[in-house]
C-alpha cells in the first residue's frame, strides 16, 4: 500500500520540465513569506486601531492595484516577454514592503498598499505565460497544479509562521520577511533560470497579430466575470473569515494562522494526485461548478451556530476541495483558449478578475459585516455561490 501511494505521487510529478520546477521553487519561496494578505486586516484593525470599514478600503486599494498590475503585466508580457517582468516585479516589491514597516498614516498606507499590489501583480500574467511556454499541452493542467502546489506549500508555511511572528515579534516583521523572500525569489530566477531570447516575442504590428482579442471574446468575458464572482466568495478565507474568527469566535492569531495553513497543507498533499487522475477531463466548467457547490457547503459551516475548532476545520477542508475542483481547470481553460501572441492579454484579464475580487471581497464584506453582521454576510455569500455555480454549469456547452 505504501509503495502504491509513493508510485501515485511519483507519477503525479513526473514529466514536467526543469524550468517549470524552477518557476515553482521561486513561487514556493515567495509565497512562504507572503503573510501580508491574510494578516493585513488584523494588522490594520488591532495594531493600528482602524475600523473594519477603513481596513476594507485599504484591502480595496490592494485589489485596485492588483487589477492595474495584471493589465500592465499582460501588456508588457505580450510586448517584451515574461522574464524581465517577473524579475523586476519581485525586486521592486521589496522596496514597498520595507516602506510599509515604517508607515502608520492611514492615507500613506492606502497609497503604499496600492503601489505594492500594482507592482507585485504584474508578475501574475508573466508567470502564467512562462508556465504555459515551458509545458506541453497534455500536461499543462498538471504544470499549473505544480505551481499551485508550490504556492500552497509556501502558504501552509507562511500563515503559521505569520501567526507566530505576529504574536511574538509583532505584525511589522511580516512585511520584512515577505521582502526577504521576494529578494530570494528574484535571485533564484536570475541565477538558475537565466534570460533566454526565446522568451521575447517577435515584434509584430496589429495587422500581423493573429487570434481574437480577449476584449472581443464575449464568451471569455462572461467566464472572466464568473471567475471574479468566485474569487469574491473564495477570498473571504483571507479577508473576513480571520476577522470573524478573531472577533466572534475569540480565536488567537496563532490558531487562525494554523487554520489558514491547513488549507495550504491540504492542497500540498492532495492536489497533484487529484489533478493527475483528472487531467484528461476537458469539461472545465463542470469541474468548476462542483467547486462552487463545495463553496456553498463551506459557508454553511460558518453559519451553523457551532462556534468551535471543528466547524472551522470543516470550513477549511471544504474550501480547499472547492479550490482543487475550480482553480486549476479555470486556469487551464484561460491559458488554452487564446493563440500564443494573445496569451498575455487573456491571462491579464484572468488575473484582473482576481484583482476585482481582491477589491470587492474585503471592501464589500467588511462594509456588510460592519452594518449587518457576519451572519448576514455569509448567508449572502451562500446565495452568490449557488448563482455562480449554476452559471458556470450553463457555460458547459458554449466553451
């Protein structure tokens, strides 16, 4: 039995290129230090004393920067290639993270968080295009799952470490650790995956570019809107839920960090074998609609009236399986639909969908929770998840 399990894991990770592995290692290191997002709302409300609404606006600024960063990143990737966009994004992010250590003025934080997310998220379209370039069509879903494996392995380390750091050294050390990991990731990219001229696209005029523009692809735009709505619901895991657990369930930062780390651990242990067994499936919308159904069940665990560690763990487990069913297949659909010279544009829109979610998820949830309470918020998210799941399912014959 043990040998069979080992063979399943070995088969899940086999056949992927060295470059994909290096890109995944870079993301592992980078995400291991990315404690800023899940603890930002706690830092703003507890350490700096801002209201929930004020914290929501800061997280909204993060999302706005994410949208613009994704657009700029996609444009620059199509124009200049994916290599230098990733390198400079990591290096410049260090500057803004260090600056956040010393800034306490609300409007300065608002501005700095916006600038940080704008620079940091130019990496996302470039990184997706790089993964697509270094993988074969038949293992592309698995290549993206390896990347998510690395991200979630890092994220299983990050929140747990972040909770301990916040509880012992203080929240500001989180920014410094994230800055260090960005610097380390940039070094590995520069040292072990050096610049290749093949990563730079041939210069083309508008008349020589082939393929349909993403902004004229109606079915893809509908898909992008649904991705954004899914992201709004899913990102509650990192925005309203930690605050809800801290304020309503009286969980400590360490316990919250360990719960968030459980999400990453589940993805690390299960996603690659899971995707290996399902990568032949091309019914992307059906798989995504199943993920939305699991999202509904996860929010039901929060409003069931049982405030202990057990429903919190149930919530994390269901959220994790929702992520495994939805996100790899959404990404593969997004990167497989366009021609190569439009791929940056398509992936920019895909990243922008998550940027919109990064705005609406914290801002909307904090405003609603402030006015009507968390129970009303999660009932609304249950209904939203049902609607999104049905909409993805209805797209199955069109895409």
